[in-house]
């Protein structure tokens, strides 16, 4: 079973289509229940016979994370954490509310989800894939707060890998460049995204990169746009 967060739009929705096409059992979650339901309907219609379950969740709420994982029928084979949000602009011009939302939707949500996943599944061969951004790899003017939360998540992943040494659970970090998705509409940054990757392109590349063997796996994936 593949548990995909942020599945109500963008990359999460595109990955849902990718894995459904392979006949994988899916469990999809997102904040927007109406959008999530639409994705489930679309994926189900295009992939007859595939088992798809869903549950809306707010991942920066501990009780919501617990309820989500309690609802899973069994331990997931793979978790792909795509949920998050953007907030851009010069730091001096950003609002405290916007910064707090950015931290909650990215860092807090990832911390809470990972802590609960590790508690439950660290002794299972579960792959946990965390989708970050190339903003976690390089500093960018006008993205200081966004870089801060992504760098923090990168540090979380690298430290948690050390805690899980010798355990069957694996952590995989994915660093995609710019994608043409709804992400930018609420980010506060106006961009011409015509030259960006589509979510479907990025999803296809991520799926290929996540192939593993009995004795090895790719731990870090960077996807740059041309």
C-alpha cells in the first residue's frame, strides 16, 4: 500500500495516477476534502479495479495524524509525503501569520508525521519518501523563510537516518525544482511557470528514481528543470 500525502492536488495527485496505473493499492490524504474526493474519483475512473482509500487530514495537528494512521488497514509499503505550502518574499515584508503557517504546514507537519511513522513502523521495511525542494540545497533571495523550513526538514531526515541505523525502515529525500502546479497561486510569488516541469513529469521521474533492489536503494533524489 502506498500512503500519499498532499494527494488533493499537484505532485501528490500526479503520483497517485502513476502508482494506480501500476495497480498499487493507494491510501490518499490531503487537507481539502472536496479536492481529495475529486482526485480519488479521477484516479478510480482511469484505473478500474485499483483499491483506493482516502481520508482528509491536517498534518500539523497531532490528533489528525494519529487518526490518519489509525485508519490504515495495515502497515504501508511506501509513504510519500508531498504535503506542504510555500510563502515567499523578502523576510522584512512577510507577516508573522504567514511565517507561522509556513512553519506549521511544512516543518511541524513533517515532524509530527515522521515521529508517528517511526513509532509505529520502524521495525517494518517501510520506505518513507519526503518531498522537499531544491530550496533545501541552496540559498535563494526572496525565499529565506521557505529555505529555512526546507533546510530544517533536510536536517531532520539526515539525523533521523542515524537514529534508524540498523532498522528496516528507510528514509528517502526528494529535491524537485520548479513545477507548474497550484502551489504558486498561494505562495505570494508571481512567476511565469511555462518553462517549469509539470507535476506529471516530476511524478514519472520520481517513480523511476525510487526503484530499489534487495541490497540497495537511492537515498536522495534531485530533479532539476531544464
